[in-house]
């Protein structure tokens, strides 16, 4: 029997999800052809914000790779645009002159970004934020330029702005209204959000109408309606989107704002459907994936002649994906005469909650600062629950198990990935799942924005009952596995695994070769467990660590020679000055860690420069001991009671080059005046009467944290012993990329104190760190001595395996 021919126009999130729904119902009935204008397999557009923010990479956001199309006998034409729909002859025509016939056609062409049509909008340096190409453009621009402007203070604009800040740019957000995200937030929440983002480093120009983009060929500035001007090197237009309807319109399909569809996503032309952001259903065009996935499900059922109610519209909920900011909004947010509200505002903690009630029913909510109730509110508002039910639910156990219990199996837990309660319960039971991460691995729930995690946890608790163990809720080390850091480390030890590939094969990684998260982590764990046997995999390291220098925005490197304890000599300074002259170093800067940074060094000059310097690497790029900052102490300072420089130099000489889960900074101050800032270091030493105080877990970076007093000791020997034990325990216990400030809070200071109180344990830890230290090598010297490494890394174009 010949198969029915389905053609999908648009290889995006809604279209491909609809095909998955079709395959779920009947995997053999259709011959499927997909056209995608973008040259990639189906990817998670939502995650572009995370790519820009540096939390993931483009390679890791694929939803269905090329194998998926082959496995399901789907003919995919990527990088090919459909130009015309010939509804009469039931065929589509593409820009490559291909003509493909269909029995049923699905249009899923998504949206186009709204580019404000002001003079200059076509200049180089003006971009939208919609696809991989835009994302790459912004990342590349940030390497050369400094000033960015984002037009639009909606979800997209703010996520873009956070990403650009992370890329090292100064960011102005230009917004038309006087409240950010005014479509989702009320004034109170909008202002709180603005304050929080200002703290993160964003600047805002509110109530501003862009009049012109200035510059010659490339953008140089923006002029506003009120005459004010600002300078900028990049303009990101995030002022909304428009349904991509031109193809449908030109082909005679009925279009209003979007392509008009009924509850089964049928257009006015027989056998032609539209789904996703391009479709208009009951006068609403949606711009979030949850409703689009519901549309896809309803459409698939109809195409497969399954009895189904059809799509009836959705209540929208949103969550901003900016770390450190918790904002949630669902349904109605504007108060009117006939509405009532329940509000909570805690200015001290920065928490605001508003629930809007219409005719005694839950109609909408805004949460800021604490969004843990978000999914519960979404569910109540979705079913227009009685306000009494909310009050009852709020009084119920915080676990929320009562709420998930009352949900129907068909209700969605994870909107982003369209995973229902029934799907999750089934997976928990059939596959003996016990953690949120395992549920993510098996069902995709919580894979995208992560907002549904609390609900998934509630559902686990509800399904497993007494056997649910909150304490084992674990985080998988990345999306390639459901195993946590502890499980992987235990398996490496138990099974004697010795290579990253072996770990991936034996422990059943879902991807071949892992991803940018797990490769460096496995490389670290293997090296930590077997320092003598394991051969470091350079290709699994981040680019700075591979190159032994910090790559800068313009592609040059910075070079920081080691200066033990921040102490230098005229001879070393002379060498540095000569090298700076010889290699025409454009900037020499004294760092906060008391050493000298030579900026703007060309990649090919690095080995020569290191050879001329003949000094050890300061490891300013590594996950290892960075600096030991010291004050002058008793040698010169009249307050000094101890030899801070002597001790600092000794500490740095002993522990330099040791691999740690994240960078590790130390400092020694010779009295409590603390001139070396010992209170904000991973390990800080402070001279006091009769000895030294040791402080741990401090951080002077983005997440400022004062270090905790760990212990007081009398002698330098005891300081060295305690540092060795503390560092090794951190090396063995922390998750890769976890700073001590986070680790100390996670495992508890008392716990670490208890472990290190035992002399035998301290000795064992010191023995292990000594073993690891015994095999470290000076990296710059290794490069100078190896012609092969010099050629491979410094004289050819680098093929980046890991960012
Ligand atoms: C940076 C960013 C972050 C986001 N974050 C979230 C979020 O956190 N939560 C959320 O719910 N939503 C989020 N969204 C919105 C979400 O990504 C979209 O709602 C969703 O991708 C829309 O799916 P779609 O299939 O309708 O359109 P798209 O995913 O845009 O797919 C349409 C595809 O059709 C292709 N196409 C168009 N015309 C043709 C043609 N003639 N021939 C061939 N191919 C064609 C396009 O190239 C495109 O690849 C975000 C969007 C962006 C850009
Ligand atoms: N976390 C998420 O859920 C998320 C993240 C990113 C994008 N998205 C979706 O992607 C789509 C696009 O997002 P968006 O933020 O561009 O759309 P949007 O329509 O939600 O917001 C656009 C914002 O730009 C402002 N604006 C409009 N014209 C302007 C002008 N001339 N000058 C300054 N500001 C102007 C508007 O006031 C509005 O706040 C939406 O559908 C959104 O839901 C969702
Ligand atoms: S910390 Fe104390 S000893 Fe050290 S420089 Fe400052 S005042 Fe002097
Ligand atoms: S709701 Fe976004 S990942 Fe589940």
C-alpha cells in the first residue's frame, strides 16, 4: 500500500514536535518530507539564550539529530526554502527548483523578528535574536566590540542583554514602556526586576523611542525621538515577533495576523494545516512552546483520524531565563474594578507575589523573587480553580503532593517539552526512576527552561510514597547521562576506568563523545582519582587551559608569569619589560592578584615569549591555584605580627599547578587589618596573637561571600598541613566547576571541620595531594620543549573541541 505523503514546511520546534506526535500514533503510515530554511537539524530555540549566556553550546541544543530523520525514514531538505504552495495540484515548490507532492501539508514557518523600520536598521551590527546565525553574530561581535544596545525590554531582550553582559559587553536596554516585561509583569514586579538587573550590571533607558540608527556602513550609535543619542557597536532588535505568513498568504491561504486555523489546526484549504507561531487560533497567536506543542498533538490526532477534542486555546505562563532572577507570570495580570487580589510583598527579601482573582476564580499571578509556587499556580489558573482551593493548597504541606495528586494524567507537567503527568508516572513506575534527573533523562521533562522541576519532584514524591528519598535527589553531570557526579566518581574508582571514552562507554552515555560539560569534568575526575596513571586529555580542556593563556575578545592572549606571594625582583621586572618591548605588548597591567599581566599577545608569539621570560606560568587561566596574595607583614609593616610574605611564598610554591574543581585563590595577611583580603579567598590566612586564623569559602567575584573562620593554629607547619588537607578534600568531594564558596555551603562548614579534625584523615589527604603534586609539570616549559605541541597548538588554526 502506498503511504500517505506528509510535507512539513519548517524544521522548527512546533513542526517537528507535530511529526513526533504523528509517529507516536502511527510510525508506519506516512511518507514524511520536511523542508527547513535553516541549515541545521531540529534544535531547541529556547536554549539560544543559554548559549548566548555561556551555559551551553550550539552543539548541545540539537533536539533531533540527522540520525533521527534517517531512523524514521524522513526525507529532510535543510537549507532549502519553500517558495510556493500549489494547493490545486497539492505540491510545494522550493528555491532549489524542487517540486514535492503532498496528500497533507503542514505549515510551521514560525515567526519573523520585528525589525523596527527606522533609518539605519539595515546597517552592519544590527541584528535580531532568533536563530543560531544571530547568536553567532552576537558572540563574534563581542570579541571585537564593547558597547551593546538591546531594543526591547521583553523576555527576549532581557535574556539577550544578560548574554551580552556575560560576553563582556556593556549593555543598554532601550525600552518603550516604563515597566520591563509590561506584558507579563505589573509595575511592582517590573520595577523589582529592573533593580535586580541593574545590580547585575545592565543599564536601562526607559520610555525611549528609537528614531535612527547612526553610523556609516556599521552602527555607531542610536538617536532617540527626544533627541538624545548614545554610542553603540551592536544593536539587538528584540521588539517582538510577527507570524511568518507570507508564503501562506501568497498561496491563497486565509491569513489574518497569523494563518487562520480551526481547533484541528486546519486552514481554509483542504488538507493544509498550520501549527506553531505562524498560526492564529481563536484570534490568538502564541509565542511560547507549551501551547504550540498542544496544537501539534491535537493536529496529529486529527490527521491520524483519532477521536480528539481538538485544541481549545491555552493560558500563557512565562519564566525569565536569567540566572539569579526568579520571575514568573501566568494569565491575567492587570487589576480591574471587578478583580480582587491576594498580595505579598517583602521588600527586605525582595519577594513579591500577586494572585489575581476574577469572579472568585483564579485568573492570573505574578511572582518575583520566589517562583516555587509557579507551576502550582499555573495549574490552578488553567482549570480556573476556586480561590478557596488555592488558599487550601497554600496551607497544605509545602511538598505540593496534594496538588499533583489531583491532576489528571493528561495534564502537562512540563510545558516546554509537552510531558504529561501520565507520561512521567508511567516512566517512574516502568523504569524505577527515583530522581528528577532520571525523569529528565527518560522523558525530557525539565530539559528546557527548568521551571517544572519542583512539580516533577512533587510527582516523584507522590508516586514513590514512602520510598521517595529527598536526600538522593541528584543533578546529572550533563544531559549525556542520568548519573550524578558522585555516581560517576564512584564508578570510575570501582570499575577502574581510565579514559573519558571508557567512562562514557561503560556507563552508557547517550551521546558519542560526550559534550562540553562532561568532557572537561571527566578529565578532571580521572586525573584527581589517578594522578600518576592518568594522562591528561588536552582536547577535553577549555581553550584557555589548552593554550595556557587567557584568550581575549580580539583573539589575542594574555600572559601572566608566576610571582610567588606577589613578591618580585628587579631582575624579573627587567625581563618582563624586555619581553614586552620585544613582542610589542600593547598593555601591561598589575592584576588584583599582585602580579603582572601582559595583554594582546599573538597566539604564535606565546611559546617564544615564555622561553624569553623563563619564568613559571602564573596559571591565570586554570582550574588550579591562581595566586597567594600577601601583605608586607612583619618585615615592614608596624602592625605586622607574622611573616606573611614568607608563608605566602611557601604556600604558593608548594601548591602551584595542582588541579582543583575550580580556580582556587589564597591570601595571607599578617594581622586582622587584612590588607591582603584574606576574608574573600577560597582559603585566607590571618595573623593573630599566638598564631594564624584560617578562613575558607570566601569569594570576591560575582557571588560575593565572606569566608568562614575554619580554625586557629599556632605554627606555619600547621597552616601548611591544614591547607593540604582542605584542598585535597575539596578536590575529592566537590563537583567540577564548583567554587569553594558554593561547596562549603552545600556540604556545610561543620561537616568539613569534622572531617579535617581527625589527624589521621588529614595525613591521608596530605599524602594524596603530595602524590598529585609530585607529577605536575611546568606547562610553559613543556610547550617550549615540545616541537609537536608548538606546531599543533600555536602554529595552526585551532579546531575548538571545547569552548
Ligand atoms: C532566544 C529565544 C528564547 C526563547 N525562549 C523561550 C522560552 O524560554 N520558553 C518558550 O516557551 N519559548 C521561548 N522562545 C520561543 C520559542 O522558541 C518559539 O515559540 C518556538 O520556537 C516556535 O516554534 P515554531 O516551530 O512555530 O517556529 P520556529 O521554531 O521559528 O521554526 C520555524 C522554522 O521554519 C523555517 N521556515 C520558515 N519559512 C520557511 C520556508 N518557506 N521554507 C522552509 N523553512 C521555513 C524557519 O527557518 C524556522 O527554522 C524563545 C525564542 C527565542 C528566539
Ligand atoms: N523565557 C521565555 O519564555 C522567552 C524568552 C525569549 C523569547 N520568548 C518569546 O519570544 C518572542 C519574542 O520575544 P520579545 O521579547 O521580542 O517579544 P515581546 O513582544 O514579548 O516583547 C517585546 C518588548 O519590546 C518592547 N518594544 C516594542 N517596540 C519597541 C521599541 N520601538 N523600542 C523599545 N522597546 C520596544 C515592547 O514594549 C515589549 O516589551 C515572544 O513570543 C516571547 O514570548 C520567550
Ligand atoms: S594586614 Fe596588618 S600586617 Fe599586613 S600590611 Fe596590613 S596592617 Fe600591616
Ligand atoms: S516547563 Fe520548561 S522545561 Fe519543563
